[in-house]
């Protein structure tokens, strides 16, 4: 989800400036992980990392810690310090995957805590403690795909969710000057921007924002002018009618 899903949209990889991965699990899954796997360490051979042992190249082993937040049962969105329910942590680098539980929102679309008996059925409302809200129909059924070369699953309405969170431009804008990267259509990857390119892009964006503000201001003045004209015309008609009656 979030930045990871946006990276998947572009080239099924993590965006270079993103420092973590965001995944979601069901509420029952986070209870299972907390009960049986909290603070467990898991060892894997890294397919891309090699070390040397007795003069031969061997795949390096990496260890990962699954840590479940002790406050994972607290479903409130008010505790901003505990919105992440668990983390999968690379003990070598400290990089981690944020894990949040997807919970049913029992109060959404209700009246005084009760859903009207005659209201039509609607998709189950869901939420995470980081205050992101969804409908079950946006999430399920999950779509099977790959991410960073391994099997993964993404929400059913991934495009709709990305537009809701990041806006339509996030799906088409190939330049991210704030992150000093541009998307290379030929290589299908984000590549660093030169300092000159960053300055040019930011300058163009600033000019576009100024032009947009100017256009909106002129449109607003035009609307006010039209309203004043309409009010003045109404007064003239009223005066004519009043003079005729006299």
C-alpha cells in the first residue's frame, strides 16, 4: 500500500527515495502473528548478496526480526505513536517493512450506532490506524502480481486507491524534482536528475502554479463582475416596474 503501491504502479519496484515497504494484513492475521511469531528471528539466503568462504563465493544469510507492537490490539486512530502494528526488520541494515492491520469499521455509515434496516447492502467499510479508509470492494479480491521480482498481491482497485491518496498526477507525472528523480521510459526505472534538470523542472512548476493562480483570480474577478452586473440589471428592472405602477 501507499508508497510501495505507487512504486509497483510504475515498474513493480520500490521507489529509490522510499525508505520502507508498506503492507497490510487482516486483523485475524495480526493476532496470529502476535500469538505465535512475535520477536522471532528468521534466516534466509539472499539471492543477490554473496560473500566469500574458503575462497568460494557463497550466498549470504540474512536475518529478519518480526516485531509486533504491544499496542496492536488498540484499534483507536487517536494514538498517533502506535499506528504501525508490526515490523519485519532486516537485522543487518535496519531497513524494515511496516505492517498495518486492516480492520472493519463498525461505525461507518451508521445512525446512532445502528444501520437503517431498509438501507441497501454496501461493501464493508475498512480502515487502518493510520486513518486510511477503504471499502472491501476496493481491496478484495486481491490481484496476484510481482514486486521486486517476488510474488505479491495488490488491492483490486489499486488505481482508484492511488488517485485517492496521491492524486491523478501521481500516475502520469514522470518527474519528481523534490526527490531528484525522473522516470526513464526506456529503462522503465527512476533515474537521478541532474542539478540543472531539477532547477529547470522546479522553475517550470513554479511558473505553472503562478499562471494557475492568476487564471483562478481572473476567473473569480470575472464571476464577481458578472454577479454585480446581474444585481444592477435586477435593480433597473425593479425600478422600471415601480415607475410604471406609479
